[in-house]
C-alpha cells in the first residue's frame, strides 16, 4: 500500500512535465532530449536563489521559472529554429548536445553531490493507508490543477487554437494567417516554464543531483511513447501508469534498483505490440 | 613516457572504432543510435568476464565465481556476438518506426545496462569492477611491460585498419548505395523493391559488432573495468567526434575521433586542476565539445571532411550529389 502512495506521488509529479513535453514534441515535431536537463537547471536555479542568495522560497521559484522560460526561447532561437530545415533527426542530435552542455554546467557550478532546499523538515501525515507529507499533498494538488489549466489553455484560448493548428499543418496554418513564429515562441515559453516547475517539484520530493534531469527524461519518454507521442491525454495516462508501475516494482526486492528498467520494459512491450501507444499518436510521428 | 604515448594512441584508436561504427549506422544509413556506451559496455564486460582469471567473491554468504580464464581471442569473438545480438534484439521493435524511437530506446538501454552491471554483483562485482583482465600473450610478455603495450597497440591498429577497409568497401558497394538511399528517402527506396527493414537491421547489427570488439579491446587495454567508464557522456562524445569530423566519411570519423578524443580529452591531462574545484576542468571540456557540436551543426553541417559525392559514369555521367 505504501508503494501505491509513492506511485501516486511519482505519477502526479511526472504528469505535468510529460504533458508539456508531449505538447512540445507535437508542435516542434522532434523529441527534445534537453528537456530533462532544462528541468534540472530550473531546480538548480531555485537552489542558487534560495540557498546561496537567501531569497524567499516562493520568490526564487517565480524568478527561476521566468529565467527558464527566457532560456527556452533563447535555445529555440539559437539552436532549434536555424536547424529546423535539416529535419527532426538533426534537431535530436542538437538537443543531445544542449543536454550535455546544461548537465556539465550544473556539474561545473554545483558539483556532483546531492543538494536539498532550505525548507523546514516535515513529518508525514497518515491518510487512510497512505503516509504523505503536506508538501507532497500540495504538489499533487498543484500538479493536477496546472495540468487542467494547460488542457483548458490548449482547448479554449486563442493561443491554444493556434498551437493546435500549427501542430496539425504548419503550411495551412500559415496560409490561414496564424502567426506560427509567435506560436512556436509561446510553446517554448510555456513548455520551458512548466518543465522548470516539474524539476522543482522533483527536487522537493527527492534530492537534486546533476543526473536528476537525465534520469527523469527517460521516465518521461516512456510515459510519452506509452500514451502515444503528441497525444496530450495519452501523456497523462502514460505518466500515471509509468509512475505507479515503477514505484510498485519496489515490492519485489529483485526489481527495487531497476525502476527505469521497469518503465522501459513497459515501453518496449508497447512498441512491440502497439507502436502508436495505447491512446494513439499524433500524425507526423 | 613512450608507454604513456602508446597508451594514449591505443585508447584513441579504440574510440575511433566506436566513431567508425557510429558512422556506419548514422552516416551511411541514418540510424539514430544514442546507445554507443551500452554496446561498448556489453563488449567490455563480456570480454572481461570470459578472459579474467576465475576468482571467488562472497555476497550475503553465497559464493560466486566470476571469470572463466579463457583465451583473449574467444573473448573478442564473444564480445562481437553479444553486442551484435543486443543490436538485433533492440532492432526488432524499433527499426520499423521513425528514427526518433530508436534514439529513445537505445539511450534508455545503455542506462539500464549500466544499472545492471552496478547491481548484479554476483556477475560483475558492481562498482568495484572486474580486475586483472589478461592481455593477449600475457604468458610470454608480463602485463604492464612495454612489449605487452606494443602488442595491444598493434592489435588495436590492425583491427581499426581492417574495420576501416570493410567500412570503405561497404560505402562504394551496392549495399552501401542502398543504405544511403534509405538515409535520403526510405519510402522511395522501398518502392524500388529494396527490403528496407532488413538493410537497416544488418547495418545496426554490424555497428553493434564493431562496438562490441571496441569494448573487448578497451577491457584488455585498461585491464580493470568498472561501470563508471560507460556513462552516457561517452555516447555524446562519440556523436561529437562524428558530427565534427564529418558524418558519412570514414576519414572524417577517424579525424574527429583523433581530434576530439586525442587532443581535447587526453591532452587536458596535462592541465593543472583548480584546487577545491576538481570537477570544473573536466566539465568545461564537455561543455566545449557540446558547443562545438552545435556550432558545427549550424555552420558546417557536413563536418570537417564532408561526405564524398560519387560520380556515376553510366548514362552520360550523372553527378550524384547529396
């Protein structure tokens, strides 16, 4: 039962970044391998602002999200936009390069040791069969609320409509007068900021090392492929399944060190029998 | 000093084999493989377990015997077979799909393999790693002596030369032509009646064999391996070598491997490290390689030595340019 509780926390924390990663993949038509390290970088920025500069935790979270959104747009302008004409595979290689630049910057500045935020220690509350700390409850709530917010934005707002049109057919969207360039920038802003938030959530429930981002990326991609790439509902379902399955694997002592392997085994089976994912993938993947 | 130089040349040559394998996969056929470190690991551990002398370890009171003490040649062949089989298994679900899926699966596979060798201590001795891996002809020339280093260097260079010749012949052969056609346009190639999945699988397995052999040579060179030597950073470095050197061109692959791994990574051994910040200089090197990779992709996407365009003489000398 306790593993189920861990699984729900893991699934909830994975849900938000996997949703926005799905959005990013759908709009830009490539897998962004730097996404995990973007998450890690935002978490480290909070560490810098909160612990080193001694700012209030909420203010440092806000500043860090703004910085990571700006960085996301810079990455898009400097790296991904000029390389777009070479096709998705070259973009993938470039994102790998970016991932290693970010990862090694974290390593150079903050070192390889695990870090923790300067927030008070909390004791767990007993909720029926589960034990959770107040902060974990808050994270689950926030994660689901923001997930709903992203869905509403994609579904009902003008920028969401423009995003869907751009993802569906770039040329047609251009002809119909959608400002696709602005749509791309908004996509990067939203996805980078939520990536940062996901990274901060992750650093709050575990410790933060320069490898956190890369390992999370593997979980996110298993969730994405399981749910169907570019399918937003699928990304949520995939994140919950991967979070629950990889944490519940801890029941068997043999599988305890192999959380990633469990997530990947599920993805591998899915690719063998239903390569489009359980809910079907977006066109173009 | 001379054995130091021999050592650097050997290890750079081993990395060049990896870059060559990556060139066959990506440069020829457009297969996006981010699991170089994983195939390298499989080769190295297979060879290490087979070659190293039998030794006993106790884990939770249970006795385990690791090491079979077999000949180095058997180890080399077994590494090639193991790594090739792994490539085959990974290829089954992924080679039918868009190239991105292969990238994701290989990147995860490499990481999982590393977790396995860290955790399955009965077989691999975990983070302690496997020690005392025998070198070729160790009964005649003791380890850590100059002749032993020279023999390993000669073996490595011979294998590199052999692989280079095979790869170059492959490039101009009809087989290689189909691979390049697949890279440029898969759909058109399959319309021309070529069995695209089979070509991709053969290429992927061939790359796996190359990487497995490189792993075996690496195990023999360092004589003691541990999981830390197979972190994803190496995959990324091999990509840096290939893209900067020039993908699709074997000379470019070797040049990139020698430049990045030889000058960039090895030469900084001579740089002093900053006291109190031991991880700063190594991390800065990787950042530099990453920036170089992106700059080359943007400004000179075909690398230092671009792929050769082959002139086809039949039918009035058509210029087959990329």
